[in-house]
C-alpha cells in the first residue's frame, strides 16, 4: 500500500459533486473499531480490533490528512479497559483527531460498570459537549451525539438526536459554507443504500425524519456515519450520506475524503491484506444475520463494482483500477 500524500491508497469509492471547498482538505474517516483487549471472534473479529485501529492510525499519519474523524463505537462496550486500549493506539496519531460517540460507547442499564457519558466522551475525544462545530481546512464539521440523547437511551442501542441539537443544527448548517455532519447512527435506512438488509440486528435513529428535514432545508450537505459496518452511500433531497466501514469487521477499511474546488473524491482504504480480508469475510459469512447480510452484498458486487456513485462523470484520472479483494 502506498501512503505518501497525494498517492493512491485504494480504489475510488465515490466521486461527489460536493463538498467543494476552495481550500483542498483531506479527511480520514474511520468507524466501529469496537476495541477490546480481551474479546475474540464473532463476525466483528474482536481479536483484531486493536491491530486494525493501529493500522488506521498509521494510514492517517502516513497520509498526513488534515484530520482523522471517527464516527462512533470506538469500544466494544464502553468499559474503561477498552477505552484505555483505544487511547494507547490513538496516542500514536500525529494528525488532529475528533470523534462522536456510538451506541456501544455510552452507558447502558445492563452494564455492571459505568461507561463514560457522551459528555465525557466529548471532553476526551472532541471539543467539549455535543454538538459542536470545528473547521477542518475548508470544511465545516458539525459533530452530533446520536448515541445518548442526553442519557435517555440507556435501555436501547437505537439512536436519537435531542431537540436542542436539532435547533442548533438548523442554525449552524445554514451558516456553514461547506457543512459535513458527523454522527454514528445512519440518517437513511440501509435499504435506501443497498436494497435488502436484515432488520434483526439493526438499531435505527428514532427521529431521523426531523433531522433529515433540517438538512434538506439547506441542501448540499454531506453526512458521515457508521453503525452498520457496511461502506455505502446514497442521496435524498440534496443530502448525501456516506457510511464508513468498520475498521475490524468485513471489510476492515477506512475512507479517505479528498475535497477541493472540483468536488470530493472518496477512496476505500483497506486496513488488512488478503489474509486478513479473507478471515473477516469468513467470519461475516458464518456470523449472525447482520454479518451474513454484509457478506451477501459483497458477493453481489458491492465492493467490486466501484465507484458506487460518480457525480463527476467528466473527471479523467489515473485512479486505482479494480476493487476490494478478499479471495
């Protein structure tokens, strides 16, 4: 893998018409690391979680991106030993880092320990309490907490955006030049992205409709999310959603966003070699309905027919041919 700045590190996943800031800006987006120093196996491949996050850190450093953005589920289940393991890896980052919490990062009623609150997560990995706005190069990053809704989601893995956050977002998204909204739960249903998808292990954003309305009123907005572990993208009514893959489960990858006056190019950056990809695929294919659904979409060509979307069909360049390979 070549990781020198400006070189190709993976196949083009999407070419987007926007954001198109005057200032060239590069983000490395990662999600769903589920770091655990003790867990092993399952379709999430827990025993590789630290290694894959470390590779993501190395890639972000080698690329010298303007920022590394993590969109939730940094830990397996919010235990302090998991946070300590994640922090040890993240301490090696040499680029700015910002994160939003996922449903596995915050307190749940069934835990026999006290996970950090979303506010504590923001103090640790962000710029204070959510929501907040941070400028990265030419992009306006609007970071939301969908995982706690002020502590009301302790009995579910579903997401919700608080009323105060919605009010804040309506104001900020109109003021921003090039808004990019970062959150854990998806704005659109997986079926809007890829068609069929198993519902049994998927927890949706409860109030996705008013959030979508707030962004649609502005239009020309990019949202970054995770949660589903399936790299995909779709657009509705002027809002483009980009879902980052998990760093540990199939396909263990991250996304490189390169934005400039011509638009935004998104690359799918593998975080494992052929052997690691194969292991992750086998575990997904033999896993629960969620993992099997991801493996089935891979078999149907979701990661081999790339880019998934091209809004800049007049662009000509020496992009990496082919696709993500796992067998």
